[in-house]
């Protein structure tokens, strides 16, 4: 199935699922719910839920079972963007071509919306219908998502990123930042798709982990490249923001052409991992297409 067709199907599916989750919340604090909806449904590439669906369906899991893990990881991702855009962090005014949540609402509401999206992620994952045979793996999914989003994952990577502002860090330090800040949640999405498949998924995890680690880092390298060569209208966020904040980036450390080579090398390594899965008669077409998309995208 072509990536654009697969992506359209699952983008609509995850948006419908997320909308239903928000609509089910009582009208106790409507402004907060509106801010959550704004931050969650503003658009975006939906790469993380895409990975949940692509991995799970490759392993024979029905989309209905994957809706919960896919929605949970997207709630966590939306929370991270909302937090990252705040004045105390990157102080961004634009996200996906629209005012960021703290600009569209206010800082207090934005903080609470992020907190509520984070906890909604775990509520969805804990409550989503799953067969009894997957109960142990549901706990593993909850642990995977918590680890990927907390001190040992996304938040830890964000802290390292803040500490590095205004300093030129070396390449190993930069990779450490982004394997946590960006890569951890991408790896979690892949792992949750696999864990939804029970034993078959656990057997595929070593190759899937290597795939996820490589595309996660390639995704960030491409982001750094686009911050240099992109434009605000296409990116939907402020072009050149990393340079203005004094952040170390792959183009700054390696030069633009070497940064592009780095991204391509990572995708080549990701494809090698997919070859292992294809040798097990698994259809890796969607994961292959996503790997190609990561270094071809312009936003």
C-alpha cells in the first residue's frame, strides 16, 4: 500500500479516535477542554500513531486494537509540543501554521492542557479494550510509554537540550540529546505496535528497535536541516528558531551536506533492519515508505 494512501486512512482514523476521546470528556472545564482539543487536533504528520498502526498491522493486529496505543502516543506527543512551545522553553508563537496554545489561550491554560493530555494518554492506554491474553503486554506498553516520555526519555532529552543552549556540544552529546528528546517516543510507538501482537511482536522487537532508533535520529537530523533550508510558511513554525536559541544542530556541527549524508546513512541502516523482518515473510512496505519519507519531507 502506498504511503500516502496508508497515511490518509490512518490519519483520519486517529483524528476520529482522538476527537471521540475529547468529546467524551464532561463539560466541567470547557476552556481547558478546548485548549486540549486545539493542541491535539491542530494537524501534524501523525508519524507516531502511523508507526503503531504500521507495525501492528504488519504483525496481523486489527486496527481497532491499535487505536488505543496510537491515540495514547499522539496525546503524549501533543503534550510535548505544547510544553516545548512555552515561553520558558523555546518560546514559539507558531505551531503548524497557527498560534501556539499559550498564544491562542493563555499560559496557565496551556500548562494545564499539557498536563491533561499527558494523563489522558495513560488513561486511554489503560482503558482501551484488549483481549485477556494481552494484559501483561498492556502493562509493558504503559511502562514503555512512561519511560519514553519521562526522565529517561523525552523530558530528560529536553533538559539536556536546554543545558546545551548557547554551547557548542560535540556529536556524541548531540546524538544523546536527540535519542532521548525525539527518538524515545518514536521507539515507544514502534514497540507498542509490536507489543499489541503478543509473542509475534516480541520476536520482531530486536529488529524493530534498531529500525526505530535509526529513523528517530534521522527524523531529528532532517528537522535540523529544514530549520536551515526551509521557510516559515511551509514548516508551519518559525524558520531559523534553533539558531536564534543558540542550539547545536547537525548542520552546524557537520555542515549541511554532511548532515544530509548522516540522515541518509541512518535510513540505510533502518532499511537493513527491515530486511531482517522481510526475511520472516513480513510485509515491511509501509515502514520502508515511512523511512523514505523522513528524509524527503519538507516540513
